[in-house]
């Protein structure tokens, strides 16, 4: 995961954990819990993508091939994961 994205995701997760939900007692907290779960899932998936990109590079795949699988250009893939 890119450092900026990981830092932003971590900051969001920390803010959700520290938030005083007593002010929101009249609301169903399901939406916030779902959001928190999705942020954590994204962190897990980003880590798996990092590992898969590293494995693809180790196996000799080009940045162009990796970029195609990620739906980005080879330059974007190399910049993010290189």
C-alpha cells in the first residue's frame, strides 16, 4: 500500500476508535461499524496486493503486465509498488 494511503486509512481507523459515540446514541451505529470493517478489509486487501505484486515481479512479470492486472498504466504500477 502506498504510504500516504496507509497513513490516511490508519488515521481514519484511529479516529473511529476514539470517537465518542455517546453523542450518536439515537442513531444506529451499523453504518459506522460497516465503514470501520471496510477500512480494515481494504488494509488487508492492500497488503495482499502488495505481496502479489512482489511475487509477480519475482516471477519475472513486467510492470506493463502488472499494470494491466491492476487496471493502471505500467508507470502507475511501478510508481506505487516499485
